[in-house]
C-alpha cells in the first residue's frame, strides 16, 4: 500500500538544492495525506522523517497548435524533511 502512495521522486534543479538541506521532493498519489506520506517514506527508505509538506499544483490550460486548449494533469507533491545524518539516495533513470 505504501509503495503505491509514492509514485516517484521529483528530480529538478530546485529539488537538488533542497537535498542539501535534507529535504526531498516526491510525486505522490492524489489521495495522500501528510501522515501517510510520513509512514511510507520511513518504511521505504528507512530514514527518520522530521516533517512533510504537501503541494497541489493546479492543472494549467495550455494552447495546442494555435487553436485548441488542453489541460495538463494535476500533480500532488510532497516535500519531506529527514533528520540530520539521514540521507535518501535518489538515482535518476
């Protein structure tokens, strides 16, 4: 159940800068809550989680081929802060 909650790590330049402060960004399921993400990260990565912040990105409308508008999918992100000394190794594929 917990593995389905966390879809994938979100790897960007900003997320890389946050990793230096022991904060990691994950794309999570739309029904995920702070306590469930807290338990899932501790179980999967075997680290001590200090806090969890959740972000909901709206689906922006974008133009496609000068005429029609399409909507991008909604994304829910979790920024997880781990204890000093703990580290999560995230390898991009």
